[in-house]
């Protein structure tokens, strides 16, 4: 009797493993036959690594960024290792970059002055180095930036907020539409009186509400836990415009990326391929001062860059509407282009 039970158990286990193996085989075939998704999964890491290598390999070898008003060769301490010297044409631009952690230290060789931001640990270290070891040889006037309440956590916290919004929009719109298309939901909507514009506008409005609620919770939590220091005067209208157009830009981009995609794997690959450059090159985590010029030019085309910079300028430095108008125009323009292309390319179902 026990022999037959053991035989039945072995047979059942064998059958179960066979079924599991069949499902694994079927899923693998599904993935490898999806040439587009397979290509994104293999191509994207190479593109990202090569981009980082050419754009930031030189930047990553330095630990300190020193702004020089004029030519870097005029700086008496130009032979220090691990220091990246960034030539800045105007003193006002240099001081602004120093305030915003773009550079750690600022030197004017002609006027024999140097400035540092005590909120920057790199700037503090360079100041101590100059005072204790090089002051006698330099004969430079030491100037500490005053009334700079911005902490680094206040600076990069805005970047994290924008990146969170970006992923919420791209996945909340693009990935959801792909799932709708794959499970036949869009096919059923196609036979209703709803137009493409109505469907997409509804998706946009819904996502805006969700992003506002989730972002409000994050902002409220940051105020309670971190107590960020903001500018004394805030232009709330400009702040609202940057926030609205920034969200709309990400949502419209999500619509465009997945306007025809039917594969969830491919949609994830496309979204990640677009979001990773913005994650790295938008200035969310660190300033792009000192990086390769082509990388800075590329970053200026990304909506995340203008979203982050616009919020920082208003919230941290009290920028006015005229000062952040270029960021608003870039966000509004990208929103219009992405949305119109998304509507034009949108398909209820892919018939290929």
C-alpha cells in the first residue's frame, strides 16, 4: 500500500515539475520572441554606460570644483591634484553658482579675492587648506558668502521630488495605457463614442490629481521631518506654473512613449531608457558644473532639468517670474509637442 502511495506521490511531483517547466519554457519563448523588448534590455545598459563614460569620466576623477573668474592658468594653486578648475566669465555668475553648490570655491586672480560657501563641506575644506598652507603665498582676500541658509538637503530634496513625479507620470500614464491595450480594454473603448482626445485628456486630469495628492504628502512629510529653509519671498504663481507645466510635460511624454506599444516589457524598457538620462543628467543629485559641455547642452533639452531648476530658483533663491520664464516656456513647449505627437500617433490597438 505504501509502495503505491509513494509511486502516486512521485508521479504527481513529476507531473507538477513538468507543468512548471512548460510554463517557464512558454514565458521564455514569449520574452525572446519579443525582439523589441529583448533589444531594449540588451542595448540600454551599453548606451547608458557609454554615455556616462564620455560625459562624466573626466568629471568623476575630481573631488573639488573651483570656479575661476578668467583663465584657470592664472590661479597660483592650479597644480593641486583632484581639483577641477572651471573658467567663469562673470563674477555674478560665479557667485550664483557658488550659492547653488555648482562650484565649491570661487577665485578671482585679478582682484585677488576668493569666496567660499560654508554650507559646502568641500568649500569649507578648501578654505581651511588655503588659510593654513597657502595664505602666505597667495595674499588673497578671504570672503565668506553671507545669508546663505540653503542646505544641501534643501537643494537635492527638490530634485528627488521631481524624479518621484517623473516616474509617477511615466509609469502611471504610459505603462497603464500599454496594459489597457494588451488586455483589450482599449479595444472595447474604441467602439464607444469616446474619442482619442477625450480618453487621453481624462488620463491626464486623473494623473494630475493623483500626483498633486502624493506630492503634497511628500512635501508635508519633508516640512515636518527636515524643516527645509526656503526663500523669504516666494512667487507662488510662478511656483504653481512650473509645477503644473512640469507635471504636464512628464504626462505628455508618457503618452507619447507608449502611444502604440503593446508589450509591457518593451514599455518598461522605453520608459527606463528615457527616464535614466533625466535621472542622472538633470542635476537632481549633483550640479553639472564641470561636466563635458555636450552633456550640459543635452541636459538643457530635458524637461526634468527645467522642472528642477525652476523649482530651485523660486523656492530656494526667491526668483521672480521673469527669471524663471525660460524654464516655464521650455516646459510648456515640450508639453505641447509631446501631447500633440501622442495624440497623432495613438492607436487603440496595434494591428501588426
